[in-house]
């Protein structure tokens, strides 16, 4: 996007400082997206581990406890 903004020196409407300011702003926004994506991945991983725990078959533990109680 910034490459399409012609500078004053090339007959355009933007100064070097203005382009640099936009570049800084876009960099901050990009970093925000990266941070949010990492947080989302971590949250998804946490949910997946919770799902895996809930999927665990409780009858296995019950059978082991039952066998131990009979002995």
C-alpha cells in the first residue's frame, strides 16, 4: 500500500516522514495481529487438552478400582 503513495519528491502527495509514520502504524497493527493469533493458538490448545481429558473413558479407571477392591 505504501509503495503506491508517491512522495513529494516524485510529484506525489506524501512526505518521507508521513510515509514513515504510516509504516510505523502498520507495523504496530501487524504485531497486534501476530500477538492475538498466538493467544488464540494457546487458547485453542488449552481447549483441545480439556476436550481430550473429557473424552477419556471413565470405565477404565472404574474397572481398575473395582479389581483393586476385590483383591
